[in-house]
C-alpha cells in the first residue's frame, strides 16, 4: 500500500514538473531564440567589426612613430566640428585612432584617424562599447532595450526560467527503473527523434546554458540590482573608501564611460579639486595614464563640465588587466586608480563571469564553446516547438494534464517558492501562470487545452 502511494506521488510530481516545464518552455521560447541568435553574433563583434568596417579601423603599420594625440584629435575635429568626448589611441600598430565627437546635431560620431599621417579614414555613428552601429543594434536586441524597462525584465525572467528548465529537464530525463534516460539519439524519425534530440542536447549543454543565464543576470534590473546592493553592503563588491578624500558628482560611472567594471557602474564619478583653471593638455594626460601601465585599447573620456575629470578605462580580453583611472582635469593628478584585484570577491567573480559570457577571456576557444551553447539553445527551442506541434490536439494547446484532484505536489511547491525567492521575476511569472491555470480550470476549459 505504501509502495503504491509512493509510486502515485512520484507519478504526480513527474506530471506536474512536465506540465510546468512545457508551459515555461513554450512561453520563453521566442526570447530564448532571440538571446541565442544575438548572443552568438555578439561573441564575434570584433571580428565582424573588422570585416565590415576594416577601411576605418585598420591601417598599414609604419616604421615611423605615431603622431601626438592632440594632432590626431585636431584632424578629427577639422573633419567634424563639435565637442570632443573621448579619445582612443591605436590599440596596435595596425589600428586607427578613434576620436568621439558630439556634433552640432546632438549625435555622437566616431572619427577614425590614421595615426601615422593624421589622415581621416572616415566616420561612423558611435556604437559605444559595441564598436559599430551594427553591433550596437545587436547588443540592444540582445538585452531587449528597444522595449524599454519591460524588455529588461522579460530577459531577466527568461534567464531565470532557463535555469529552471535545465533543472526540470534533467529531472524528466533522469533514469527511473527500466526507463533509462537516453544519452544518444536512438529514434530514427518522427516525434521520438525530436524528443531524443531535445533530451541529448539539453543533457550535454545544460551546464553551459545555466552559466550563460547566471552570468547575464548581473545586467538585469531586479536580480542584478539586488546582487549589486548585497555585494556592496557585504564589502564583497566595490569596496568602500575610494571616494573618502574627494567630492563626488551625481553621475554614475556607467553613464560617463562606455565600459566600466560591472560592480563600479553605479558608483559616482569623482570631481576635480577646482572648478576653474586651465585643463591639463591631452598629450600630458595620455602620457600619464600610459606611464601608469594601462593596457592598450583603452579609452580616455573627456571631463564633463568644469568639475569633471579625465577617465581612462580599459576592458581587455585579459580581464586581470581591466582598469579605471580618474584624473583631475586641471592638475592631472590621479584621483582613483583600480583594477580587478581591487574588487571584492563577488565583484571579482562577476567580472570574470561577464568576461567569459562575452567570449573574451580565453580567445577563440571561449567564443566557440559559447557559440555551441547558443546553437544548442536554438536547437532546444526548435525541437521543443516541433514536439509541441506534433503532439498538440486539434483545437487545443496540448498542455500535459494533471490528475483530476488538481493537487500540487509538495516538492513542486517548495521548488516554486525557492525559485521565486532566488529569481523574483520567475516567482512573479509563476503566480501569473498559476492564476491563469486556476481561471482556466474553474471555467472547465482545462479538458480542451
């Protein structure tokens, strides 16, 4: 009798997990495909930018030294009058200098200058950290920023559900008695072939999908905001005390420069000690930050207003060399200089996670592994859609049914509560789905879906 009850309980839990796996997967399927496609493209943004815009970004190396930064900036401003916003020295002998200028039309462009002769190679609308207008669009699509605040929350909810889908998928796959979970595609055709493809793909790539989801969450509004607050409060993110000797503005670092360490983005920008005077020369500031050993590929942002500061920042492939340096715009004194080693444990871990997530940490191998994970996500979404299409009844959705008494297994309820606490937007979406299910059940339509 007890054994029969145990079997019934396990069967009820299995069907309930299957039902929620099905519903959640179907709901987030379009977002998963969008994230996977745009993520796969963005992994190779540097290669794509060089291929598409090589006539601007690349130059022939010369034996003569490069011109002074001030001369390169002057050439850029001659071709596009406006306000200098940032200067990026050539990252390598075959790279152009990049000068970011805010024009009279209110738009910011990047002007590319040959560092050896000062000739202007062309200009593009500034794509910020993405490096080009095309990759800017890909980046915004990846985060759904075109949809506003709702887009960020949809991506966050989808990321949390991806973690749960991997977990519930492994539970559904797990061998039970003689029903061995498949580790290879055994079926020849039809729905069983798609089922095996779905199971095997999830089995071998689940850990990478969870990694991508978790390392993308720091950018989210709710989960990322709370993680930032807890990290900072515990002294494990951005350590306290860096600004104790200097006044600060209300402008966060993330709004002032294209790319800052994630844990520093919400920290306020420092202010220069004086509000008037003669700003330090560009050539002097460049010499100062390069004398401090900043890695090539850095950007030097100009002061914003009379109390603003020069900010040199770099986010290289070698994350251990990321760095942010603030300098007083009048004296050229260093107000702040820190890199990865200065962050707390959670800030350090988040920076490593973000770097790997973007395919930077270990070069081509990093890119190819995550490309495979993105392709796996697409494969999982396609196979799930095909399975659903093949099993759906005429005039219905084909949601796996629950037992007639409609009781929720205690284990599933505990999982839902835990998931809601760790992923707040997942918890909210669970409540919304549950409300819809109750409404459908009470209406009597549950027999037809």
